C-alpha cells in the first residue's frame, strides 16, 4: 500500500515530505502569482499509477460500494486509504486520458490537487502563537499557466484580490484540512482500542494468478464487538465506530476490484 505523508508540507519541502501527487508546494502570493491562471480540470492521469489513495472518514460510505478501505502506515500511526488497484503502479479507476470511472467516488485528496494548505509561523504580534494555515499550490502542476491569452484559463487574482476560483480552492482545502483532522482522530481511536490487526490477503485472478496483498491493517470485528460499552461509546463519539463498519463492508469490494482488473486485461 502507498505510504501516507504529512499534511504539514512546507514551502520548499523535499519531495519525500510532500503529500502524494504533489511535485512541489509554495504559498499562493498575490504579487508573485499575480498573472497565474488555472486551466480547466483535465482528469486524473496524475493518479493513474496509484494503487492506494488517502481517504477521509466522511467519504467511507461513498467509497465502500466500489473500493476496499484499509489502514496503512507505520507502527501505531495508521491512516485509511482506498485501494484503487491490485498491482503496483496501476489504478484501476483511471481510464483513457485520465477519466475517472463513472459512478465511482473520487477521493477528496485527488480533487484538491493542485491546491493544498501549508503551515507558517504565527504572524508577529498575533494574539496566539499557533501556526497559520496558508493556501498553497503545486507550481509544477500542468493546470497552471501564465499565458494571458488562454481563453479557458481563469485568473487566480483579479485586481490584486483572490478570484472566485481561488476562494473556492481555499474553502475546499480548509474543509479538507478539518476532515483530515477528524479522520486522524478516528483512526487513532481505533488503534488505541486495539481493534486494528495486520492483514495479509490474496486475490485469485481468472487465469489462476495469485496476487498477494500485504502491509495493511483491518478492523478485527470480533475484537470490536468484544469491547466494553464505555470503549464503544468513545469510538462512537469520535466517529470511529461508524467508520469501522463502513470499512468492514468495503472489504467485500475486493472481488469487484479483481473483476475490474480482469476486464482491463489482468
């Protein structure tokens, strides 16, 4: 499964510190990026080689009908991912020209690209020393252009002020940030409750080939059901209980994923 990376990407961060699908990150600046324009969305070709994509807790119910949801990470810190492929380097939901499979939920982590939130120190004289959140961009994204003649590209700033496209991106990224925090709390609650167990699986293809799946965790339903009422109440309050049951339902999607692989030539 793909490793998840910190959402606290910083300007100038090394590639290993960047969120998945980003080649760079820098704060959006009204002076530096005054002439920057955003091209229309051109699909998800950038995710064509991802066999796992980060998933938010609020997306579990939508994703569970089409793709398995598992937990991946290091040690006790695990985060949910949607399984989008059974082979390394292949996303079964991205078709020709980057078109996402019809009727299948598109994770928010993909939909926010090429924008993201960055952290910065508190402003001088601020009442709190809490880090600030800044809207950032991946300057290497092909969605950005500095050509003022492109008819379909929208300006990020108009008369020095954020354009509607920029404001929409900011609102989406802020909502995504809040949902990431909620997702992390739920995943941590499941981990602390001791109900996540390492899992290894295998999928047999129509031709007899066996694909082995490793390095992920799932909820042990028996352990979940055996928790004391007080622990169940904690999981319910954090949103982890509902997420756990959606996750368990999603595991039934592995055969459909195998069938999709077979349909695409194995």
